[in-house]
């Protein structure tokens, strides 16, 4: 489900830390197993949303950098043409 053993270990670790922290909120309506799996599913969904937000942010950041590179390359080309014209 996660694609790597390390990610699965991280999710397991975080799930049990969360379960230990919120154990007092367990009300017994569902089995403990279902409750723990729900905690893990919420954590995984949160991680995927965070990852998607990071990818969107990095995509926008890179898109903003592309015009700057083009302008820089154009300025360098103009300087080179000026140097050739003076020579």
C-alpha cells in the first residue's frame, strides 16, 4: 500500500504513538482492531494529502524559476552578442 518497507514502518510507528496518545478516547463502539486500523487509515490519508501539497508547491516553485532562467539566458546571450559586435 505504501510502496516501501520504510514507509510502512513509519506508518506503523506513528499509528501506535497516536493510539497510545488517544487511547482514552476509545469508546468501545467498534472493535479495537477496527479503531486502530481507522487511526492508521487517517494517518495514511493525511500523509498522502501532505505529499500532494508538497508536489504542487514544488511544481509552482519550479514553474516560477523557469522564466527567470530564460531571462538570464537571454541576458547572457545579449552580452555575448555585444562582445562579438565590439570585437
